[in-house]
């Protein structure tokens, strides 16, 4: 789940950005949750009270507290949140650099601009280190999600296949899939028994995916259309042409 905050003192602007983000997320199969703020102080106070966001779309020119002051308050609490400034004037760019903004968008912004920015933010978020944590034989374990190729379920046991070795735990693949939605990594449920890390998919066939280690995993018949749509959408979202 990508948590997004939108802050602008113009109600129409926040509504427009929120609608565009929801449309972009829907067609790219990215779960998002949006919170809207019409005062910068309320956004900063929300973060100070413990609410966290992955991306913040923030206006600079606002009434009581401008966007740069708000961002300074946020940065004291959260050094990692991606701040995207949305403003009518480019002359604020130099003033904003101390905040380490992720992007700087000049109004009026189009859906294409928002989409490019959102895609880049998702790629940045998904590339950060995060772990899959579980307990097995009364020992707590953690595995970097980036190293996981796939999960394979066999009755009550789940095998975790990584680049170097395999691990086991007792549990349900449905529960693991749900827990991973809270991470920023993308996993595809290609089969009732397989949950595959998109980052390790080398290619997609009609009824199988090919991993970057050469292994083929079957796609169940009832999931082929959805997996094809999800995979193509993720290619558009995460592909970077070097």
C-alpha cells in the first residue's frame, strides 16, 4: 500500500490531484490510500502525531504556513518521505532544495506529469531495503524482500525460495500475500500455490512466467488474464530505459 498525502489550500486542486492519482493507481494495479489536507499546518501536525506517508504532494504558496515551512517540520520527523512540490512559480525551487524534494511540478499539472512522477516515486520506494519477517521453530527470522524469488505453498507449509537458499514456515499463502501488500514490493499470485516477486520475473508466457534464474512457474487458467494485465501494467510502471 502506497500512502499519499495531498496538501493545497485550493480545494479544487486537491480534488483534481487525488482523482488523477486514483485513476493512475487503478490502471497500474497499485494499491494506494490518499489523505487530503487544505492547511499545511494540519499536514505537519498529522506527521508529528505519528501518521506516516510515502509520498506528499505539497503546494508551496499557502496561507498561514507555506509549503517550505511545513516541509521543514515534516523533515524533523520523517527523513525518507518523498516530497513533491506542486506550485505556480518556479522561483521557489532554490528555496526548496534544503528540503530535498523528490520532484518539482509547476501548475497546472497534467495527468501525464503526475503519472511520470508517481511511477518514479513507486520505483524509488520499491527499491528501498525492506524485510519479510516470520517465526519458525520459535525463532524470529527476517529475509530481505528483494532477495525472495517466490513463495510456494504445500498444505500448511510455505517454502520461501531466495537467490541463495530456501526457508520454511507454517502458514497460509493468503495471509502472506496480504501482509506483503503493506510492503512496497510487487508480488503476483500466479497460482493458488505460488506467489512470485515481480522483480525476479524475466518474462511472461501464455500460461507461465520465467524467472531470472531460468525457472518456469505455471499460471493457473483462471488467473491468466489478470496476471497478463498486472504484468504489463507493472512493466509500464517500473521499467527504466537505460
